C-alpha cells in the first residue's frame, strides 16, 4: 500500500484542520486513547432532475456496504457502521469531499513520449484547480464504466479541450490511436490522497500509454474540465506530483529504461553475436 502521508496532511486547502496523527498511531491496531478526529463532509448542491452520485449521510442505511469492491479490502466500524480506511487514521471522519463511503474509484493515465529534439522521457501532466499541484490527468470511474474507458475520457476532457477545429480533429485522431493500443497497467490500489478520511478514500488503476515519435511530436494539449493547465514535463529527479502519482511515474521510468537498454543491446550486440557466430563456423571448418 502507498505511504499514508498525504492523507494526514493539509495539502487540500479546502479541508478544515485535521486532528494530528503521529506516524506510530496511524494503524488501527495501535491504541490511540486521545484520538479526536474532526468530522467533515462537503455539502453538494444537487442538480434538479439528476440522481445524486453521493452516498446517504448514514452508512448504516446503505445496503451491502461491506461488500463494495476494494483493491485493499476494509472493515466496518462496529459503532458507526462506517468503513475504516485501510491505510489507517487520517485525523478526519466522514467523507470529506469524496462522494462515497469507503473506496472511491479513479483511473489515471500516464501518457509519455521521448522529446522530439532532446530524446528525454516526458509525461503529460495537468495543474489541479483544487490544490494547484501538478498531477496525472485522471478522474473518477462512473458507475458501470470500464476503467479503460475512464482513462481515455479523462485524458480527453482534461488535456484535449482544443478550440481550433483542425487541432481538435487532429487530437481526436491521435488520442484514438494512442488509447487503442490498450495500455499497460502500472498500479492498482490505495492512493495516498489529501482528500482521504478515516471513512472514505481513493483507489485507482494507473495505466501507461507511450506515444510513438509522430504522435509525441504532434499531440496538441490544452487544459479543460478540472485542469487549470496542461503540459509535457521532463521526467527527472525534480519532478514533484500530486498524491501518489510520482511513485507510479517512477515505475514507468524504470520500465522504459529497461526497454531502452534492451533495444541498445539488441542493436549493438547483434553484430557482435553474428561476428562471433561466423568466427566459430570458420574455426570449425578449418579443424575439419
């Protein structure tokens, strides 16, 4: 499971001050007699005629709450009936700004390219409007929606809000080819997110999609939906991202590095192997 740090922080400025939880007191298995978490839930204005995506205020009224899918699994509080965050205490109860009790599922696309001129590995990131942090262009999985569909929809909404008709048309062509490749699952599970509470938390499936040289050179980007800005950034030691996103980028970075080394080995090693094979054959013929 991801480190339980952001979930105890004040990174989300829209949240009230959390009750301080020392590292040693995070696990539910550790007694914390003085624990007095603050209760907070964001009251949403529902649109007329639209069903609410948020859960009922009382978790005990929700049927089969304990059977909700979670990559991590969770228990219910014996007194309140609310799910318990598998990462431990956060200093806050109820749902915060999350709509669901327990796991709230998201999908996060990691879209990379090699810079057309420098060859550096780069990543598409968006600037979040709620925290101002740079992040992957992901979002929530709608009920009954396939994760792959969510990944593509969120990328298009947050990175493809192009006003020029020609650019928008080209973007649609490129993103269709990119996401048509299927992608590679990088991570599934709990997200150390500053929106998490003791009773509601983020889980995600992070998927990697790599642009070929043409797509990496031509793919236009323009922010939309929940993104304030969108851009390509170089993946290096200085890259700092929202929640657990940097950890997933590191996994992709390592994988891409291994693939690059393998390609070099095949390109530069093949002539050596061929030469060695010819030399061996010549040696055998001379002995014969």
